[in-house]
C-alpha cells in the first residue's frame, strides 16, 4: 500500500518558523460550530441539502448575506445582485472566463497577491501593473497609464485590486483614493474586481467602505468565508452589477453543476443564522490582533535601523522594507538557516520592484513564536553587514 497522501495544503518544515503562510491558526477553526450547523442543515432540509442547488446559491445564505452586508456596509444588495462562489480564487477565474477575451488588457496593482497573478496568467490576457504607495493604489498613475494605453489603441477590460487590508502590504486604500478610483472607473467603463477577503478581520476600527458599496454598478466585489470562517468550506460570494451577476448565474458552469458547494452553503447559512459566525469573527479578531501586535513589537525590538514596516489595521500580513542594498531573495537562505522563512517582496511585484522587501504572515503562530521568528530574522540580517 502506498504511503498516506496529504489531506491539507499546509506543510511546515521542522525547526523553521514559517511566516510564509497566510493560513488561519488551526486551533481557531470552528470544528464544533460546523458540526452543529451540518446537523441542523440536514435536519432542516433533508435530501434537498444533498441534491443540485439553485444556480445563484441557496436562498437562506443569500438572504443572510444581503441583510449582513446591508447592516455592515450601508448598502444592501438585492438577491439578484449576489452570487455564491467557491471562494475568491474560483470567483476570479470565473470572472476572467466570462468577462475577458483573448488579448484583453487587465490592470493589476503592484505589489499584489501573487497567487491571483497565477490565476490571471492562466488566461490569455495581457497584465499591466499599476503602482502602489503607502496610501494604496496610485490613482494619478492609473490616469496616466490609461491615457498611454488609449494612445496605443488598448482599452483595459478590468482592474484587479485588494483595497482593504491588502495582501501583501497590509495597507488599506485611503477614502479619497477609493472615491477617485470608482469615479475614474465609471468614466473609463472599467470594471473593478475588488478582492475583499479580509474585510471581516478588522482589528482597530471598522474596515473602510468597500469599493462596491461606493459604486455598485462599477465594481464586482469578491467576498469569502475563507478567512472569517474556514478556508476548507471553499465558499464565498460576489456582489456586483445585476447584468454581470445574472450572466454568471446563467452560465454553463452553474447550469451543468447547480449552485456552488450547495450542501456547504446550507451548512454555513445555519451557522450564520445561529450567531456562531459573528461570535467566531470576534474570536478571530481578538486572537489575530494579539498576534499582529506581538509581531510589530518584535520588529521594533529586534530589527536593525534602516528597516521599516507597515502597520496593518486588519488581515494577515506585515510588509517589511529592508535597508537599501539588501535583497530579500538572497537573504532568505540565511534566514532559513537561522530558522525562519518569509516570502520575498519581488514575488508580489509585476513591475520589477520589491527586491528589498518581504512579507511576514502573523496568522498561523502564537505571539511567542512570532517574536522568536523576528529575532531569527534579525540574526540573519546581521550576517549581511
């Protein structure tokens, strides 16, 4: 018999504090609440929970999401403006399938989520980087870029952005830039694809308004239960223009297979209706706030002068900029020898930047190990001096 195959994506190397993975701490995953919800869903819906689901997703979950979004964001979608997905990765792939054609130009902020870039590159589109700074995507640079593309006969089809608790930087787009961005997109007939996966994980203040809530006819917003509940449920949602949502719901994928993750969606609807979702999010925010603060404190204590870092208001990540001349890719083997790992900044950049930057994820480890990981990183940095 063959050796047992893995059942999870996460693989931690012994002796190394892996600040690479933007994964939840497994101790925080709601095993008991999911078990209660699964039993409740089967009792309530019986065999209807196990058949092909309604294409847009089951009504109970859509109703809960509509009410919750209206309560927290001040703008409530109608049921035909929301679609249940298998999480943001599947949603992004489906958006590209239905909303782009071969050769289209797609704008992507840089740095950005590196695995989203892999999904984008699975499609025959041309990627063009839009630079970021400490306030997020540079809208002025986007104006100039759009004009340059227009002169070359290119009209971008969509823009992919993570404006809230950004991966990898942890930053959030300023309100002024949010307003300017959606106005520009409306003028340019540019569809914004907003990756909003970290919205619920806000540690200091409520998350800023989503781009979708500011301009629901211009933005297709991807939300997910992966960070706020559990990534294994593979469940999320889209809110956006009715015409786009209808096209996706009526597409061949859902006509053939029915609603995405129908049974899981009904289980999650029971969990949400019971109050367990809100309680779970509060628990996550308390734990991750403590972990974030431990990491930030360790950076201030251990890293040498010349290093700077972001202070994220939510999400999973801190972006560290190293002193000029230190390449994070060349530093990585030294860091791993010292017992810590990270992702180099260039991994996230489409425009050749990020050589002296790196991303640290604080979601997976308790405070003591985060502190130890930073001390090990500082040890590796001393070897470069």
